């Protein structure tokens, strides 16, 4: 084997190794970004803003007896869900901007937006649904029935059926997890 051929072979081997190292680094960088994204989701979900949003949801539930009845399954009258949605729109969504009820509505939207955004990432298969449910599952189990009513209220109030459509993925996730 001539020196030129040997040199050419060495250069090709080095080039191949460089490509393999670059591919490995790319996978490691992607994995690191995913871990950072999951960490950010968890930190956001645990943030003070989200805790205020959670408290607002709890207060809304207390102030809407029909919502409480609906959530607890005590009322079985036909059309109860629509009545709850109408009452929410009237008392919270359409309240004066400076009122306590409107401020609770604004805080509750923080949770809706979060679940919508994470739901979009799950639907687009950018993040793993099982891991997300592990991170936020317990709070999700508590919040989702209330948020589902609020989301439907916003859709009705704005005549926009796809509003917060990313949050729809949670209905399917909840069913898939067997916690219906």
C-alpha cells in the first residue's frame, strides 16, 4: 500500500469518526434540551403564578354552587353543564375588569393556557405524554374537570370552538390513563 493510499484511508477514517462524534453530540444535545424542557414544565407548574391560579380555581368552585354540584355528580338534571357554563360566563368571564370575579377568571386562565401549551406539545409528539402525566398528573386530576368547564365557557363566550384546543388532548390522556 502506498503512502498516499494510507494517508487517504487515515483521512477517511478520521472523517468518519468526526461524523460519528457529531451525531452522538447531536443526540446528547437533544436529550439535554428535552430534560431542560421537562424541568421547565415542572417548574412552571409549581410556580407561584400557577399556585395562585389553582387557588382561583378553588375559589371559583366555591362561588359557583352549580359547578360544585356538577363536579360532584349530585345534580343529574339535563342541561346542567350548559347552565354551569352560562353562569360562569355571566359571573366571571363578563364581570367588570376590576372585580374580584374577573381577577379570578384571569388567574384561572393561566392554568388553561399552560395545559393548552403542554397539550399542543404532546399532540405534536414533541414531549412524552406519560412523562408529562407523571410530572403534573396529581394536579391535573384535580384541575381538569373544572378547567374543562372554563374552557368550554371561553369557547362559547367567544364563539370559537377551537379555543384552547391543545387542552383537548388531556381528555384523551385522562381516558388513556384509566382515570375517567
